[in-house]
């Protein structure tokens, strides 16, 4: 993989709530990271039904809207980083295997 380093934080969530919000905040923090070394990629992997809610386009209230905005902001600022659900993680690994 040409010297690339992938650091992944994985969570499994099926519902929203206080503890889940803390875990989402931790994943958002992961994709906010940026190294001087351009070969480092951070991957936030959220598995479970709440991943589909978070990645969806439906209304979910202020907290969900804020989380979505933060995710988009950090991914735009850090194009080497990824936020993936199960299907996205499988696609990422598949793409890496082709390199």
C-alpha cells in the first residue's frame, strides 16, 4: 500500500442517546485529526443501524444535524480521512487490496 498508514476507530451502535453521542463525538474527533505525514489516514467506522440513520438524509433533530455537519466539515478539511459504515468499510478494504 505504498507506505500508507491506516488508523481505524470502530464503534457499533443501534440507537441514539447519551453514551452513543459520546461515541459519535469520539469518531468525529478521529476524522478531525491530520498528520504532517500525508501517508496517514484516519478511518471512523460506525457499524449498526444508527450508522444508517446518521449517514441518511432524513431529519433527526438538532443533535443529528450538528453531527452530520461536523462529519462533513472534517472530511472536507481532511480528504485522506474516511467515515464509513459496514458497506463503506468493505469497499475501502477492497479498493486497498487492488493497490
